[in-house]
């Protein structure tokens, strides 16, 4: 299916991160879809339905409420404070970000992962603050346009790592998000495909 190939390619492109904030899994999730119920298989989370419909124009803007939810989540999820007396570990960012997620994703983001220990140790040794600033939120290239209940988002953001001594460094990166509107009308992130 065209949707399968396009969505898989766009989510793969969105999922590559270079800042060390999050890394892509070694395994690649398979993408499957049917005309009635397109879905993406996300490791550890099962099958997640995705919006169905014609592809949005490349770089299309998202409605403001969806873009705000995606930006708020990303800033919380990708920002860390390893200075003394601040975050106690890498998962504090996941706990902060959980206010913008589904319950399942929030619980997953709050779990400790061995893969983050080296990065956290480097930040604590440098007494660094890591701040993510969102620069753009759009529909991933080739992804379907958002519906009234589901949306895919590509969030571009700049990570500034400021050690206690030395020069700050910046890295531009991106993440793909899947959002869903809850019964309360709020948009929440329900998956981070390939993150």
C-alpha cells in the first residue's frame, strides 16, 4: 500500500535523533495498514491506529491545539536538569512530560532505562542543564492530514546543553509524535514512533 510505504518512510525519517536525548531502537517496527484501519506497530506498545486519508501537503501546519500539545510535550520530554538538587535521574523528564500523554505512554516514559545511564552520568558530571526549544511543528511529509481525533506530528527542536563550566552546545533534532484527542477534548501524545 502507498500509505504503508509513505508513512513508514516519514516516521523513520522523523525518528532519527542526534542529541543523545533519545535514540532509535535497534529493531525496526513493521508498518502495516489496511484501507479500513491503517496502523503502525510500535515496539513495546502494540498496534496503534493512525489517521486515514489523503496525504497532507509537505510541511503542512497543524491546527494550533495539536501543535501546542506536541510542542509542550517535546519541551518537557527532551529537557533535563542534571545540576545538583534538580532532576534526580533521566526519567524526571518523562514524568514531567506525562501530563501531555496517554496514561500508558506516561508510565513508559517514567521507567528507568539502562540506555540512558551513560548520558545521565555525563550530564551530572558536567552539572549540565539541557533545554529543548521547539522551532517547528508540522505534519510529517507524506503523512495523512490530521482528523478530528488523531494526528501525526513532526516536531523540530533545538537542544542546548549548558555545563556548569565551558561553552554550551546546541543540536537541532526532531521527533515524530502520534496524538489523539481524548473525551475531554485535550490532545495527548499516545506514541513516539521509532523513538
